[in-house]
C-alpha cells in the first residue's frame, strides 16, 4: 500500500519536495477494525496550515508520517458488525491506498444518492461549509446582495448556488474568464469578476453592487476583504470562512486598512470552522440533495488521477488550477 508523508515543513509556497511517497504493508485488521480500499481523496486549503508546526484546531502533520484528510473508499475486509465488505465509507484516512482503523472512525455513504466522490465536495464538508457560512453565520435573508470570493471553488460554487436558490443577488469573484463564464452560465449568478484582470477591485466590486453588499462570504482575504468592506451596507454580515491569499505568507499580512468601516456600518464579522456546526448537516443534506435533483445545484469537480499525484493536486489549490472541488482519484 502506498502512502504520502510530509517530507519537510514548507516556508512559503510548498512544492513537491515537501512530500514523499512510501510503500508499506497493509496491516491485518484487529478486532473491531475494517480495511478500506480508498477510491477518492480530498485535498483542501486547510492542509497548508497543518504542514507547519503551529497551534491549530487539530494536531499538525508530523514530518516523516503519513498525512491525513477526507477520503471515500470501499470496505474490503471487516472485523466489525457495523460494516460489510463492499460498503462505501467516508473517513479521515486519506493520502494512502488502504486505510486500516477502528470502525468508529468510518461513516457509510449511499452510492444511490450521488456518485461517492460527491460526499467529498458539494454534498460533503465544502458544501456544508457554504451552508453554515451563509445560513448560520451570515444569517442570509431572501433577496440579500451577496459577494462570494473564490466563487468557482469547492465552497464558493456551492455558496453562490445556495444564495441564488434563495432569490439573492449574487456576485462572485474568480481568477479566470473560464471560471467567470461557468459562474454566469451554469451556476446562474448575476455577475462575475475576474479579479486578475478587472483592475482596481474596490471599483469593480462597486460597479457590481450598485445597491451595496448585505452578505460577504469571504474565502480569500487581503484585497478581497478590503473591497468587500468598502461596499458593505449598514447591518451587513461577513462570514469569515477562509483567507487563502495569506496561507503561504512568510511574514504576517497587515489586517484590512478599512476595518473601522465595520463600526460605522454596524457590521457583523464572524469566523467559523465547519466542524463546530455539524448539527446543520441533516438540514443541509436535505436542501442540497433536493437542489441537485432539481438541477439547481451543479457539482463541479477537478480530478487528478493517481495517489502519487495528490501533492500536485494540493498545490493546484494555490495556483487556482482547480475548478470546483479538487479531488484525487486513487483507484
Ligand atoms: P477552492 O476549491 O476554492 O480552491 C482554492 C481557490 O482559491 C483556488 O481555486 C483559487 O481560485 C483561489 N485562490 C488561491 N490562491 C488565491 C489568492 N492568492 N488570491 C485569490 N484567490 C486565490 O478551495 P475550498 O473551496 O476548499 O476553500 C475555499 C476557502 O474556504 C479557503 O480559504 C479555505 O481555507 C476555506 N474553508 C474554510 C472552511 C471552514 O470551516 N471555515 C472549510 C473549508 C474551506 P481562483 O482561480 O479564483 O484564484
């Protein structure tokens, strides 16, 4: 069985040398354990933070040890009454061909509901993140004017479509014309900005929001957050979901220079981590499932073939080469 380990801790943008591929024997399952052949794994921006030795919400990856993350696979051996051979399961032992672990850490997924990889994307944590950020953190109301950054990504693409489904006016920003066309034509949002070519971002956001922004779903930070703050309406809400523009910073970036607008305009800014809001999962699954069925929530995925290419897939998140959810197809 192959696995990918953290080879060294990056400073700045990671590259292939920070990962190593190793081969290990598949351990026989103990009592209560199962063996899973991984078929799909997720690479996510948060993993950048886990590559360095900093206090985070989980134990960082250790140099020389296999990394972990979300994955979906098929049970090939079971010593637990909870699972049978052939079951599809979701779990946290990604970055490897085979997972062997106690049954408690696995959750069945229903391949009749959607292709199993969807449980890593639109129907998984990224989709739930969009739902939590909009509904709970930003307290979305029908008809709100909503600005989403990294709008063609895993979280952003769902956030855009959930807000459209509530009758909101939605503008997204993304890093290519292709992504902007998809957002307009497929995701059905009202306007899309290519932040690389639009010129001054504050000005471009202002043109896109003649009546101001009620809700900002912030995935990027930096100049995106500054531009959003400049156009927030009184009592606007900002859901701080991610700041990917800063994850590879070598020295800390300065905060938004216009944060005092939050006072003058009575804004609410709230950060969140999806795993603290798992109570919303049933509600999200019902809503997202219905929207997918009705063709109102389009899944978009970018697939990298082969476990050995998982580091490359991960690095693509920072160059914007992924479109929708970045996945690795293992087997
Ligand atoms: P995406 O699928 O959106 O992939 C990342 C995208 O970010 C890229 O495709 C790229 O798109 C954009 N990007 C990368 N670097 C920059 C940059 N310097 N400036 C502007 N855009 C950039 O990833 P996810 O949907 O998984 O994550 C999106 C955000 O949500 C991240 O910040 C992530 O950390 C956060 N997140 C937070 C969670 C939580 O619980 N709070 C849970 C999951 C994700 P483009 O081509 O448009 O530049």
